[in-house]
């Protein structure tokens, strides 16, 4: 069974990617990386001891990010979904939908939510 990670183009996405690599090592399984950024994911610096399959989105006109993740969950035998999370303000919650929140609430598989490290400004 594979572990799937949805990687956004931010520190939360990076934290989720490295947590997913650790999980794949721990459970001796492969990793499916769904790149939610609008540019190709650079995998050159990723470890080679974990089999990694990268699913790239085409761009803004591609599927809704949530649907893209759910489509991949349906096509792979998945044991866990790994996501990066961050705190959102009340205004942010009211004005913008949260891809992460939708994935956590509607995922058909267990979700590991990873918070990026807090950094001092």
C-alpha cells in the first residue's frame, strides 16, 4: 500500500513531503507525490531509497486540487494521506476555501496532518 502526499508550493507542503518520506521508510512502502503547485516539482534532491511517483498538475485549468488528490486516491492502493497544515485566521476561513480542510474532512483514507516548523522572523 502506498502513502500519498499532497504537496503545495509552501513550507507546509515541504513539511508534508518530508514527513511522507519518513512514513514511507517506516512502513517500507512507495510514495505517491501529488504536486499541487503550478510548476514541476524538483525531485533531484529527494532521497532515492524510497520509490517515488510524482503526479504533476497541468496548470490552473487542471482539475480542482481536491479532486486531483481524490482521483489519485481512487487509482492507487493507499494506506495514508499526508498533508501540510497551517493556522488560518477567521477572515481567511470565511473568505477562502481550504483545500486541506476539504481533504481532511472528506478523505476516504486516514490523514496525517503535518505542521511546518515555526520560524522566528
